[in-house]
C-alpha cells in the first residue's frame, strides 16, 4: 500500500481541477492532481462555445450578473453570481496572458459573439474549440510549475472522519485505484481536497458528455455527508447530433444559425416560443420548443429538427466554426456547408451538485468542490451558454486558494444542515437509499468507518486514510472474487428509466416510476460482480464502481424533481405549469444520512452587493 502525501489534493484534472491546482501552487502549497484520465482528455476539451466576460465598453459585470440571474429563473444565489461576473474578466485575461489562442477581430482585440440569454455579445471564444484550448493552456502551466499529476488513478472514495454531524467531520484525503497496476493507494492532504470531477451525463442514454462523466466526485462527497443541491435542474442542450449526442455549439446560433421544422417554419419566431430573440433564447426554452415541434408532428422522422448555417457563407463558417463542419460530416454524414444539420436536445449539464459556498468550501472541513460537480449556486434553474467555462476558472481558482488555507475570505453562502430553513417530504413508492442489511457495496456510512474497526472521530489523518484504503481494497477484492450480475445491465436500465421519465418533460407518475426503477437497480447492484480477472487496465472494475455512483445521484436528482412542484427553468412539470415564487424560491437539498437520503430546503439569496434581484417574468 502506497500513501502519497501533499498539502492539497485535487481530484479531477479538467478545467476546474487544473485551475485549482495552479491557484493552490501559487499560494505555496505542494499540490497533486489525481485523475482517472490524462488531463487533456478531460471533458472540458469538448466545450465549444466560449467564456462569458464583460470586457468591452458598453458592457459591465452588473449586466452580466443580471442576465445570469434572469437565466437562472431567480434560483441563483447573488453572492455566487456576482463573484462569477466580477472575477471572469480577470481570469479570462489571465488565460490570454498564459498564451490561450483566442479568436481575434481585425483590430486585434479578442473576439466576442452573441449567446443565448445575453444582453451583450460577451462570449469570448477560440473558434468552436474553446474548451480544448483552455485545457491545453492550463495543462502547460501545470507542467511548467512542476505540479505532480497522478493520471490514470481512479479515486474511489474520500477519507473522512465519522462524526455524526457532517459539519464536525474532517476530510483528510482520498483513496485511488491505480488503473495501470491494480493497486489501491491512499492520498493524504495536509490542507484540503478539491473535488473537480465534472458532470453526471452517463445517467442518461443520450448525452453530450463523455463516457467518463459518471458523477464520481459528487457521489463520494454525498456519501461522506456533504449535501447535494438542486440536482433536479438538468440542462438539455438544444443542438446535439441525433445519432451520437455530439454537441453542436450554441455558437452556430450565435453567429446566425436558424432552426426549421418540417413545414419550413423558423418556429422559434413563427410559433411564438421566443418572439424577440428566436434561436438565441436560453437553452431550456429552445430545447422545449424543439421537442414540442417533434411531439406535435413537425419534426423530421419524429426525432429531430434542422439547424441551417449555410447562409453565413463558407468563409465565416470556416473561420469561426470549422470543427462543426468536421463533427457533422464525421458523425452524421452531413456537410453543413451544403445542407442543414439534424439536431435534437440531449442531456448536457448538471446545474446542481455538491453544495459549496462562493469559496468552494463544503460543510466538511478540508473538503472543497468546483466546476460542474459543485453547486455554488451560480446557474440556479438554468445555465446560460458561455457561463460554464468562467465557472471553472473563477471557482476553481477560489477553491484552490482556500484549500491551500492561505485565503480565508468570509463567505455569505451557508452550507450544511445548519443552513436548513425547512424540512422536506415527498410521497415515494419505495424507500430511497439503503436496501437490506448486506448492501455494503450499494450504501455507505458517513465517513471511513470500517466494519470491524469502529469509529474514527479524532484519529490522526494517517489512520483515517489507511482505514479508508483498507476498506476500498476489500471492496475491490469482493467485487473481483464473486460471481454475479454485470454492472452494464444495471447501468443500461438506469439510463433508460432516467431518459424516459426524468427528461425535459416530467410528470409525477413517471418520476415515481423512476424511483422504483432506481430502487430495483440498487437491489440488483447488491449482486454485482466484475468478470474481468486482470489486475492491469481493468476497465470493468472502474465502470462497476462508476455505476454505483450513478445510482446514488440519479436517486437524489429524481427525489428533487418529484419534490419541486412547479415549472422553473429547466424543470418542467406537467401537473405544475407555473413558477411559484411564493413557495419555491428555495434550494432543494438532499443529504445522505445514516443510509437514507434526507430532503430539506434552504433559502435562495437574491440580495447582491448593491441591489436585490426581484423575480420577473422570464421572457425572450
């Protein structure tokens, strides 16, 4: 057993993880990145559109904040939104100083394009490959600074003390499976652990997300006692390729791309979905419009609509959207210079995640989170295009600095059970959470308690990490040695249920059916086993553990969706077709508590630095 010791451990090496590592290193910390992928293979590389930042005369961070709050359908927290909008220009310019190859106008200035829901063209971009350039720019900084990278190390669990109250718990590190050797090793963090593991797209069968996006960090933090916030708000991107889910950037519509139905109508305008801005309405509005057209018989092959950019001209398309040509040709056999692209909505982004404050801190001391796996909450009920990449760099940097214990600025956003404003309850057809008495592979206690070792309350860090390593090693052996069900069958059924019942359009009966299906997946997972006997590059063991994470997160998401009896942002309920500000301007919190998910609420903060954001009718 190897135990690696550093000041700050960053789990995940995409945009948020790289930025957190650089920030912690700048504060003088000894930092290590632990990632199941090589950093430049992280899913941030698939981000196409750009980075929202108020850089130009005529624009301001205040306008960016207003657009973001409106886009969030008034469920974002003002301190988080204002932090994002104030810090984004500086962080974006920092990328440029590090050598990021932004697209430029003829006068040499960094280019900015219009995006959905924005009152000013403030989306800064690098062709249609912004995330790719961002990843490589920051990875270069990581190498330059000598930051240690443990790639192909799959983090399985956190090493956390066992206090009954999660706000008393301490995170001392994590446990990782070395994919190359099959060893289970410990990582001790003297100062803090930053979770930056990205999204949860693999709980759906049609997603823009990579196969690696299985919500590992959020699930680990959840089982360690950190609450999950607003998980019911899932963004379905309006333009994905039907056969694969590959993303077609909002930049196509930002440059002037047009959506058509089978009747040749520019339906965003002609059917009244967004009379003012049409295709540049926010993503939830456009996704619902497309599906309505398809469901009402005006879609092509009852499956998709068309996105046309031919009128932009070959020169402009090649200059600003070149990789979209290749994606459409390679995956759909359609040359978008010659004919419209086929597109339909696909799961894209999880607005909810690990509850944090504006400094990335969770309620567990020493545990931080940033990026898509976290919920600060800057996106509320709906994320604006172009706000994900600034979230990575702004909150990645803040989490890294705070994890290094050098920057202890006071936060306005409260976390943990002490922030609760009221208990929640829902009528469920099954009892969520633990199944039976022998479900040790399906459920987890709060921290690193081993079956035979008793509680670890005030134990030293090394003992907490060692115990966690032994527990995970035993788990691997158990999965490898026994006969049982293959995880892929369970994952496939989970994805089908989530796609059928917890998609763009939701209704009570379907949500309850999804909870029953998830419960059945838990039951079957008790008998899960790994068929591949190899100890090196065993992807079967990795995917088996990932599937358990998807089960936990799907259950929390569906509980939140059933509880929220209103239509807000990306959350549409058939039985509840109005936004209920008197009742539902509050965050849905699900916390793992003694083997059961517990539902409660906390207030949304609409009071900003200088103004209070008053909820208004959200129209485009």
